[in-house]
């Protein structure tokens, strides 16, 4: 597998997670989301995708430099 393509995909996922986090935050502020379960699950899902992508980038950077 091409490491550069994987890195680009992971960076894209990280950027999308950041944008979704901003959108969710603004929706919580302005839209007054009432279902706390949905909000919590949304935050956790975004966090899991972001953490997974960030860890993949970290592993790729360490293994590609050796």
C-alpha cells in the first residue's frame, strides 16, 4: 500500500472530523439540540475517527522514516 495515499486519506479524515466537530458545536449553541444521547454519540464517533486517523499518521511517519 502506498504510504502517501494513506497519509492523504488520514489527513482528509482528520479535517472532516474537525469540520464536523465545529458544525456540531455550532448546532449545539444555536439549535439547542435536545437529545443528549445523540449529541454524545456524535462526539464519540467523531473522536474515534479522529483518533484512529491521527494514530495511523503517527505510525506511518515513524515506519516510513526507518
